[in-house]
């Protein structure tokens, strides 16, 4: 079966953009593909963050996946930092990543401008290499994401091809590797609708977890009255009531399931543990191949 991976950062509240651009589409894919969905906690430290909140936000995000319909009998759900191979492969990949590729990333430019120089760590620049590692470790065929991640996906593809070229092919076969390619070159899956949900307060920006005003987005866990208030600010005339009603109807069961899941911590821990074990088995196999292809002395 073809494989799909995707993830969301545990920063701020998960909003309608994350849902329509990504999570909602994962649900339909579970039946057709081998799927792994992670919570990318290592990505969440690329800008200043609250250590008191990180683990809670990670759990909440996992609970949202499940509440939205991710089914653990089909998909693996795990926390990125629980599978060590992500960071390890990132180092190997970064040795073959030209700095120029990273400098031209739109998200880096936007985020570093907003954060100010003193808040910009090296990790904000190298972030797309970690994202490439998340994807390439699993030999993924497709990656369902919103429009804003397209450029990172392109970099992932270029990086996969570069590593295949530098260390794969005949050289790697000689070292005992099967086939020529070290990595599968993944394709983005960007939904025809919902790939770029706009902010409620600024029609030129996308809806974003990091926007200062909570009024600029509809969070999946927003209570009904709030959703109604936020929709009232929109400029869509007669559609408004209709939209608000259907949105509230759609979110209600998700919120009810979320409450159930988040209050059962033993269940949630079990899901994440099982997910990490399954993911690590795949990830470690790829990582071993890369070490071998790159010529490292392996421990016996
Ligand atoms: P993140 O956490 O910013 O967003 C999670 C997903 O939501 C999509 N999205 C949107 N879609 C439509 N309209 C919007 N306004 C909107 N805002 C966000 C994003 O495109 C994304 O699909 N780097 C990624 C997380 C990541 C990842 C990965 C994804 C890390 N490693 C590997 C896939 C595969 C990010 O920061 O997404």
C-alpha cells in the first residue's frame, strides 16, 4: 500500500484552517493508504514558547486528531519527539542542504521578520530539513497539507533527489543497498477547497495559530456562542446564518468526542505509545540505510 504522513504543530489552538487544509482530508485517506499522523512538537520550539504548555498542547492536539476521526485501527498516531530518528536523520540531511535553499523559504522570511532578530534561532532556518526528515523517514508517497506548506514539500522533494543522487545509485548498491533510491520522492496532496482558509479579520492573510487575535480565527474547540460572534464579523451577507449553523453542527460532535478522549489519559497514552513503536520500526530501518549509504561505520 502507498503511504501517507502528515502532522500539525502543537502551538496555540487548532483552527478551521488546520482542519479544512489538513486534518479533515486525513480521515478519507485512512482507508486507502497506510497512514501515520504525528504531532510535531520539535517544530513547536522554533519560536519562543512556554515550557509549561508544550506537553499539554501536544496531548490536546493528539486528542483533536482522534476527535476529528483519525482511527487508530487504521492509522498510527504518535509524537514526533518520541521517535528519535527524526532528529538524527535531520542532521544527516542538513549536511547536504544548501543554505540558499533554506534562505529562500517564505515562512522563514515571514516568521523571522515578525519575531525580530534576537528571537530567531538557527532552528527556524533549518526547520524545513526537520520536516523533510519527518516525511522521508517513512518513505511516504503523499503528504496531505495546506497551501502554505507547498514550498517545504518542494524542498523535501529536491532534498530526496539530491541524497539519492549523492549517495544512492550504483555506489549504494556496492555497499549492499537494495535498488538505487535511498528515499522515495513524495508528492504533496493539497485539497481543491480549503487549502488556504483566510483570517476572519484580515482577508489578505491566512488563518493562523500565531496571529495575536483569537477573533481572527475559528478554533475547533471554540464554544458555540463564540463561533456565532466570530462569524458575525464576516462580510458574507446572507450566507452567514447558514454557514454559522452548519459550522456549529459540524463542530459539536468533534467537541463532544474531544472531551471524552482528553479526560481518558490512559487511553491517550496507550494510543501514542503504540503509534511510536510502529513508527520507530519504519523510521529506524530508513535511518540505518542512510547511515550505510553515507559510509558510516555501523555498530555491531
Ligand atoms: P502547521 O501546524 O502550521 O499547520 C498544520 C496543517 O494545517 C494547514 N494550514 C492551513 N490550511 C488551510 N488554511 C490555513 N489558513 C491553514 N493554516 C495551516 C497547514 O498547511 C498544515 O497542513 N510544518 C508543518 C507541520 C509539519 C508537517 C511535517 C506536515 C511538520 N512536519 C511533515 C506534513 C508532513 C506546519 O507547521 O503545519
